């Protein structure tokens, strides 16, 4: 086990903290998703730094960054790419879409139709695209950061369950407190901090760290504790949809990433508990009565954490 893992990963964390002030926990969750090989849904009001955070991450790992502005008229080919006829050569040539990058920002993902959203399903699950029967691998590491505004519903399409299930974590940045917002004001006097940001790791370094995460030991008792939490959601009558096996595997992998960031080569129950809400809550589908009764998915996860005994 590489002993400098926490120090190397912390370089990314500190670099992002230069640009996004006072959001250490959100930055840590984003880093956990990256190291676990997952993707992130940033859900917040406009102007809180969602786009800046994605750009800063790409610059920190010296990766290629592409932004896709999701609109109602966006087509799947606008994301994945398409073949066009080259009359000079008399053949078809594939033109890569913006998804062929290390960090892809899917900005306002809920503003496009479910048909176009579905173009990301294979991309996010298998890190590849199949077009006209041919598989095309994406750059590694590959990380999707999607944003949506939860307070605006006009002209939006709710993300389907299959799409939500492919996001490792859902993160909310929120407004900064006064002291950090004051720092933001003065830090942009001359130029934006993002313009001065330099890479601290390479994409190859990140790929190596992702492989190290998979070697973190997960004791059987802790794994069984994780699955008992999952089973509670599947049996809850207030839910139309509990946590899928993909969700339990994501919690497993992100707990490994958190443990490694903490300098351990084994997972503790506290790793599972700390990630339960950001990893699981967005995957739950409440029934109508529970939804109008004011119950939130995170409340159900909180109840499960209280109900299931923690292994000693």
C-alpha cells in the first residue's frame, strides 16, 4: 500500500480550496467520487461555484476539460459525436463529441429531454460509447460532473431513476459564510484564482490512485453492515424504489476511497456512515403519500443508520 496516497490526494484537495472557499467537506466528497471511479451530481442554486469547481478539478489533474450546455434542443450526437461523409476521401469519418475528455461538465443536465440524457447512460457506466456498432473507449480517468438547479422547474425534465443511479454522490455546495465570501471578493480583485491554478497531479497519477483504492481491505462484518442498511431501504413501505446493487457497490467503493484518504488500508463502519446520505439518498424514490407528507430521502437513510446496529 502506497504510504503517500493521502498526501498526493490532499494536493488536489488543497488546490481546489484555493478556488472554492469554505467548502472543504464538499471538495472532499468530490475527491472521493473521483478516486472511487464514480461521477458526481452537483445540485445547487446558480452562482455557488459548481462550474468553477469542475474546471478547477480538471486543471488540478492536468486533464482535458469539456463543457456541455444541456438545452431542450440538444441531441445525443451532440454529446457522443457522429460520423460525417468526407467527399474528398469518399468515406465516413467519426467526429468525437465533447464527452471525449477527462472531466466532462454536464451543465444543467435536467434542461434536456430524457432521450438526450440517456446518451450518458453507457458513458457513465462503462466508460465507453457504442456508435454504429463500434465501441469507442473514453480517456482515463473519466469523470462526469453534472449540475442542476433544484429550485427552478420551468423547462426542466426530472432525471430518470436509471440516470440518478449512475451518479456516485450528490453534493450541495450552498452559500459561503460571510468570512469566506469576503475572501472570495478580495481574491478576484486582479484576476480569477482559477487563472492562476496549476496542475498538482497528472491523469496517470489519478488512474494509479484509483487502482490503489481497490486494494483497501473491507472486513466482512463491515460489508454485512453496509448491506443491512441497504436492505432497510428495500423493505421500507414509504419507498417505491430502494437501493439497487449498483448503489451498494458504489457505497462499498467510496468507503474504500474515504478510508484511504484518511490514511488507512481498511474500511471502518464510520466510512460507510459518513457516505450513506450523499451516496444513497438521491437513489431513493418516495411514494406519493411520503413525498407530500414532507419526508425526505435523507430522513429515511438517517432512520436506517439509527436502526441498524454498528459492528464492534
